[in-house]
C-alpha cells in the first residue's frame, strides 16, 4: 500500500512530469532501482534463483540508465 501511495505521489509531482517531458533518465533509473529492490526482497523471501535474476536484471538496467545507481549496490545485494 505504501509503495502504491509513493508511486502515485511521484507520478503527480511536477518534477516527474517535467522530466518525463524532456526525457530525463532519472525517472527510468527510479523505476528500475525500485523494481530491483522489490525483486530483491522477493528473492530473499522465496529463495528462488528466478527472483535473483530479475533483481540483477533490473539493477543492471538502472545502472545502464544512470551510473550513479552504483551507490545502491549494497542495498540491491
């Protein structure tokens, strides 16, 4: 529920709308790093390799979008 509220507030804020208009990578990096956290939490809960692969793929996409996402490596791991 909290993630849905946070996503809604972020989608409605003016900065996110402006970044989407000018195709800034921050919104894509935010999406992929959040998806990486979600899949990482799922992987820790379910103990399945599929969730770890999804976590790694999302983290890689976030890192490809913006190199400063490397700071989230300890959290994603």
